[in-house]
């Protein structure tokens, strides 16, 4: 698949790289696994000279030997003797950058912590020693979100306060996802788009995998997901093990419960048989895997909080792949596909709501997007999009089938929240798959 979108991120990386000609820049690039961080960096800097260090699961001395060779080949910097410490190698590059500007990418930066005790502290020391005079653009890239946040944003960590810029790389927007699907299938249907969104959530690697394999329709996508060789089968486990490490089991169980429809802490606590408030908070604030939602206009400490998995792929994976793990282990992928089809219509109704909330959130003038429900759970509004600066609001009922949309029912629900929108021009609409 060709390179799509990312104009803002490319422009920002190039701007920061230009700044490094006069002052040292320490950029942190974060994003969930498979969003295309490495591709973005190499694309943005393709016409520029840079060092690229990938931190693998090897001993520090072995990797330093490889990096030292790259440093000589790219910069012509000959370091006397064999450097066995990453911080010493970085110091040589920092000293060199005082004469000539250097760009260094350190991919999977968080693995440096695992490589050896004190490495991060040593990096901080050499950075502080030389960064005033250095002309360097150091890009620290990582896909283990909570570890990257800890390294750079925890006040107790050595590199706290050292970054000069942070870029969070998100999955593709709904408009880019539509553009990609159109390029591969100009006559795609709403079902095709919804399935692509449900499975990938716009994550670049997943989209590329499907497009490169010729998956142009919803049935192609589903069939690809249910192949024995599909990356989607084990991707959820690999993603979560990387994030959670030894805490895998408790977080995994909570996510599984949320995916099954248990969205309140009370429901989750009753199954786990312990207070899961701290774990839920960590899943939201540190891992960014779930979101806490209250009805729009609810007070911050109000009851009725619901938790949702924010990642489309993980939501799909828990609901269908992990739930049917026995079929996967038995190699009955035809039955896995049949099982997904039997529940997909209901599941996709929820995904369609998420799609439209994202779609409206991407509009230029929209300042807030959410939904609303009352304390009794009798009235619920699927989508509320506010343009606070323009005093406009869109309130929508979302259904797969447009024939099931009832604007009169929506008008009755609107009466419950009308007082919150005094002075707003309000548009009550129905949204279905035809509006995607």
C-alpha cells in the first residue's frame, strides 16, 4: 500500500529537524503498535541524512557494535576502539554534532530500560552535559505507551523534562480510510467500509495488510481475518503482553469483560471479585486502552460511568477471536467465520455509533462529541456534537437501517436535554450506513 496522509506529522518532524541546526531537539514519538511510526519517520526524513538505531532484544555490547558501524558509514565518524555502552556512543555523536548537525532515530526506545540498569540515567547525563552546544535532533520512538509515558513524563524518571516536543501518532481518520478503500475499490459499499473500520480502526499496518492482500469487500476482509495464517488471530495477545508484562492477567480479564458488554465498574467488580477502580484508572490514564464516559453535561464525580475499549481492533478481537479461542485452537476457521457472522450485525451497530462519533469529532468546527443517557437508562442519545464557538449542535440517532430511525422519538429524548442547549441552533438528524 502506498503512503497515505500524515501531512501534519511530516511537516512537524521536518520543522523540528530544521530547528536542530541551531538548537538541540529531543522529540518523543509515541503511538500504539502498528500505527506506522517508523514509516512516518523514514518518509519525513527520506531526503535527509539520519542515523537509525533499532533497539532489539540483544545485549547492549552487541547492539553498540552494530550502531558504531552505522555511525561510521552514515556520518564518517570514526570512534577509536570498540564502544560497549550506548550512552558513550551517544556522547560521541553529541560531541560530533557541535561541528555538524545530526539526526538520530532511536526506535523502540523503551527497550533501553530492559537492556541494562542505569542506561536511561546515563543518557540523561550525557544529554545534559552536551545539549546546550549540540546541534542534534534526537527522536525517541516507542510503541509501548505506558513505558514511554513513564520514561518521559514521570517526575521521578531521569529523562523527565528533557523532551522538547511530543508527537502522538493516531490511526487513520475516517476520511483517509474512505480514500484508501476507494483507491482499491471505487464501488465499495457501506458494509465494506464498516467492516474495514471495525477490524482495523484505521491502524495503518492492519489496513495495509488487507489492501495488499486484495481485500476489497467486507466478505474478503472477514475471510482474511479468519485464515489460519492471519496476523489478526494472535495480534491481540502480542499487543497486550507487550503492554502489560507480568500484570497481564488482571488487565486482560477486565478488557474481556468490557468487550462482552459489562461497562460499569460494579459489573466488573462482581465478576473479578475485587475493587477494580485502580486497574480501570490505569487502563485509561497509562495505557490509553479504555475510555471513561459519562453522559454529556454530567458532573465529573457523578455516578453512571461507563467504560469502553477505545481501540476498534481490540474490541473486535476480544468479542470474536478470543471469545472463540477453542475454534482457533481446533483449527476450525470456517466455524470461526460463521460465528462472527452470526453476531456481527448487532456488534456493528455499536461500531457504527463509534464511527460517527469519530467522524464528527474530526470536523473542523466541532469542539466536543459524546452521547447522553438518563439515570434510569430509559432514554439515550447516540451522538451529540457541539460547535461551542458557533453555538450549534448536532443530535443524532444512529441505526444501521435508515428505516428504523424515528425522528419523533429523538425529539422526545431531546426534551430531556433541551435546557443545556439554550442559545444553540440544534439540528436533529438520523444517521445510518448510507451516511458513512
